[in-house]
């Protein structure tokens, strides 16, 4: 991950005390493939998708759908 993350604000879909989430697709360049993400980055994606987009299941199909939404958030 670059340290050049952009800040994206959103209304959380569920309650949490956590205030910052990482959208792995917010950086410029080609978006990383979900299958090639390190486990800690994939966990950040799951958390981001859960709180930003209401992701319930963390299966690969749901993550790909959320990936498309997350890329749209970054633009």
C-alpha cells in the first residue's frame, strides 16, 4: 500500500467506534486483484466494504462487487 491514500468520507452502515478505514482502491494506478492481496489488506477491504457498503458476506463474489463500488468511491 502506498502512503498516498486519499481520504473518503462515508456514512457507516453499522455501528463501530472505529473512525478510519482503508479503501485499497483509493490510490491511483491499477487496482490490485483481490486474489493477490495480502491477508491484512484483504481484511481492510472487508472492513471497508462492511461499513461503507453494508457487506454482509465476505465471499469472493461479494468482494468483487464491493471492489467495483470502492473503485467508484475513489473517483
